[in-house]
C-alpha cells in the first residue's frame, strides 16, 4: 500500500437503484471485478462516478463501501473535489480516517479560482492530510486547467502533493510539459480521458492512467 502509484486505476462508477439510492451490492461487485482484472488502485467518486449527483453523506457512504470492499488489496484514492477548501478538507479527513490510500481533487469546480487560489486550495489540503494528494488537472468548463509551472511549484513546495492526473488538452503534450517542469519532485503523472491516449502517455513518461 505504500508503494508508488503506477498502472491502471479505474474510476469506479456509481450504480444506483431504481429509487435513486446507491446500489451497495453492485458497487461491491464492481470493486471485486476491478481487482480481479488487475487494477493497481481504485478512484472515486470522481467525474465518471457522477459525484455531483451525490449528497455529502452519499459520498462518505460510497467511500466506506469501496474501501471496505477493497480490503487493502489495492489503494483507494478518494476524490474530494468540492466547492471550496473547507468541505474538501473535511471530506479528505474522513477518507483518511476511513483508510483511503490517497486523495485526488480538482480545484473548486464552481468558483474557478485563479492560480494563487488553486495554490491556496491545495496548500490547505496538504496542511490537513498525511496521505498522498493527487492534483486533477481537468479541462473546462468543469475543470480549471493549470500550467505545468504551477503544478511543478505545488509538488515542490507542498508536502504530500505527490501526483498529478493530467487531463488538460492536448493531454499527451501536457504530460511531457508537466514532467519537464516538475522533474523528480513529482512521484508520477497519470493520464485520464478514458485512456484514449494511453500509449502516447506512456511514451512521454506517464506512470499509469486513471
């Protein structure tokens, strides 16, 4: 569980019952399938998990189920993107206490803060958490794309900011730019976008894909 992240980290989808509640049995079966298929870690509830449709309590319920179902076989990376730093910190602390192996977050997805606002957001996460933090660099309008220089600065200056999920276009070129800027201060850049660029990402130095 303490090894550096690499390989395929599926974004776990959120199955729902007809009533609109989370389907716990289906969620557990999905975790089991991903691990049997060779996943090196699990991620969520993120964009593909429809996190924006979940209440705060449902996000916590989701994490408890997935972390329990994974049973420490692979790390679970909790997606804690929130409207500002206070709920993100609160969800991150919950995830850490529940046994998550790390957290991932986009900058505030409604406020779309500037570069210094992004830095302050991740600075608050780094000060509050002791598990690895992955910056999700996602394209607009949902995401707030950040420069390779800003990403490198946060990896260099903020303890625990160790990984970057690069999803800002053109993604393969951004992987190269981020790695060139960050160097050894970043433990790894992972791709996204449903792995459509995965071969080029690996050629450019990525360590895996979410």
